[in-house]
């Protein structure tokens, strides 16, 4: 059975997710940016006997990729992501300079994730949804069997992703939420890139940006 374990890292308070089946894991959006945060994640994995086998990015804004270089060095993994966010990944070290945050260059993907792809972790499947608007290549990962979606910075509790960054567009973001996330079902848990988890139904009813 898949389990979702969140870690909140870096000055942006970004949620890094370990999606695991008890022995192997997918690391999603590694935001660990200093030695203490790297040790915290590494120790948890070691203590629980879990080996990361894939590194997946919902999108490539700096707060979600700060740990990519460390993950590559520690586990030999390179990021898997949508091609439309490649330029953001390459620009992350420069973004770090602007924010005063150290960001080591990430290794580049060896292949890209496309809408409709299925990501397999020990027979458990995640469907890739294409949800641009916050970032041009933003994806979400949906587990139909376990009724959750890892949505990155598309949808939050009582809020939505910002669209004032390069490649952002409000109309596109709202369309992604209504056409890709809402149809998943009101019972689906939404694991967001910042803040607490929520559900599709709660945000459909109460989110002030979506009413």
C-alpha cells in the first residue's frame, strides 16, 4: 500500500513528499537545501529501510528543486519532469542568487514525463495529469486506487498557485483545476506543495478563488 510522508523544507516552507510502499520510494519535489535538512530526510529513509528509486518534479520552481543535486549525489537519481519546465530547472541557481538562497545546479532529465503517463512503484500506479498555469510544465500525480493527488503548487487549502511568475497564467491555472482536478472526485485528498493537505470537495465548496 502506498503511503505519503511529507517533509517541510527550506525558507519557502515547501512540502517535499516521500511516496513509498515500505521498501522503495519516489521522492517528489526535494526541497531540502542545507545539511540539516538533507540529514533529516536521509536519516528517515535509513531508519525506515526505504530506498528512493525515482525522483519526480511536479514543476521546477526553485523551492521544489533545491535538493535535486543532493539526491543525485546520494542516490544516483536524476529528475523526471515535463519538458516545458526544463528552462526553469536550468535557471534555478540564478533564481537562488536573486533570493539569497544557495541552489546547486540540478542534473538534467534523461527523459520527460508526459500527460497520461503511468508511474509505477511496485505495481502501484500514479497517473500523470498536466496542470499548467502556475508553471508551464506543471504536472500532478494521481493515485486512483488510494484516492489522492500530489498537486504541487496548483491547489492549496483556501488558495491556488500564484501566476505572477514567468510562465504563469491565471486562466490556464483555473482551467487546470476545474478540468483536471475537480473531476477526480470530492473524496480525493490533495497533497499540496505548501501548507496542509485538503480535499477536492472542500476546495470546490470553500475555496474563494474557485466559487
